[in-house]
């Protein structure tokens, strides 16, 4: 059964509210989470969404698993048996829509810890981590680059999580992980190249705003404290692979 983007957004909101009613904190991640922060509803970033992606705290894993059948979702038994401690898959029993669940942390090309940060935003993972979840993709495609662009256009940088990209969190996570810093830095430069393309549907002011926020993040990286281990890894640079090879989950 086909499901529209508006229906998926409504389902995302329903599930978050239903889980909260049972004191289970789940938060959206991925493209749908980015769209939830597209305050200007900019047409450049409007697209269709095929599934739902959430994060749940590891300490609430068992409660979440018990919650899902009542919410109308069936587990992918084989996948969850093998991977359930870190990642789970469910399907909507009515529409067949897939739900991908990350447990405790988001881990693809790089690891982003989320266990203790899930309540910073009422709907999605915090904006700093949402930005990093897209910027950590080594083989960045146009869709993901546009998601980063959307986050940067629609949200200010700042020193807290109140509808802001928390620069302190970016510094904290990227100072602990040179690889995450490196991939993020590369992808921010790719975003600047993208928004400066003549055929991109952005005004001069919008382009300038996005680039200025990239520069603020880059300045944060220059000024952040860099532990000895980070500095040593920086000397090695990209001569040694700095990311995890990601295998696509095809279910």
C-alpha cells in the first residue's frame, strides 16, 4: 500500500507520542527528521520518504520491543535476533512500511553517541547530532548533501539545543573522533560547493547564510581542544582509512 510523505510524517508523530505516553523516548533520525526541521518548507528540500528511522535508548530496548506490537508493527525476527542490541527492523502491519531502529547510538561510517541525548528535542535527535548523522557519510550523495544544506539553512548555530545546532556538541564529538571530524569537514566543503552552483534553487541571501554557518562550524573545529590522540591521528591523516565500511541493510 502506497503511503504519502504527509502520512509518514503523521505516523512519525503518532509513534513518538504513543511511546512517550509509556515513558519510552524514541526520536526521529534520517531524512524525515531533517524535514521536520524544514521550518521554511523550502521547495528545494521537499521529497518523498519511503520509511521511518528512529533511535531508542539502549536502556529502554526491552520496553520498546514490547511496545511495538501494540503500535501496529511486526519485528523482522531474523534481523533483530542477530543485530537487536544495536539495530532493529520492523514493518507496519497495514502498509508494509519499514521502520529502522538504532539502539543507543547511530553508527554507520562513524559512531555518534545518542544514549543520553534523546530528550534534547521533542521529535528528532538533537540538531547537532542530526547534522553529524548526515555529514558522517563518506560517499555523500546529492540527497544527503541537500539534507545538510536544509539543516544549515533552517537552523541557527548556537550554544544550546533549543532549535539550534549546538556548536559545543559538535566540538565535543569531533574532538573525540578525528575520523568524524575529517569526514564532516570534507562534506561541509562539498555543501559549500553545492550551494554555489548556479542551477541550485537558492537566493543569494540563502547561499550566504548557509556558507556563513559552515564557516562558524569550521571556526569551532579550529578552536576546539584537541587531545594528544587526536593530534597524533591528524598527523597520519588520510593515508590510513579513517571510517567504517558500511554494508547496506536490504530487507
